[in-house]
C-alpha cells in the first residue's frame, strides 16, 4: 500500500471511492495539523476499522508507510499478471 489510490479514482474498478477518499481527506487535513500522516497509513487504518465495524476481525495495522508520488500503470498491470497468472 502506498496511497496511490488518489491517482487511480478514474479506473473502473475504483468506481465509488471518490466519496470515501473525500472523507479521508478531511480527516487527513485535521490529523496533519497535529502530526503528518501518510495517505497510505490513513487508508490502511480506515480499511482495518471498516472491517472491524462490519463485524470482521480486528486487523492490526503497522504504521510508517510512505506515499507514492505517482501511479504506475505498468507496475499495477505487472502485479495482476504475477498474482492472477493472466
């Protein structure tokens, strides 16, 4: 996770994430006043909390992720090929 989702909102598989990212952006702006937090950490914590709220397991989240400065379509497609064997 590197926070690159903020560059990927127009991809069809991310349809509907703009509203969620806007909510996270408001939280990030407030958090950054006290202590800077990466998008990557914020998204990881939010995802783990969402799973817990929905009755799923508590997912421990280690902090310290760095944000990507760009999204590499080549890298994303390479991951799909590796993990999905396509």
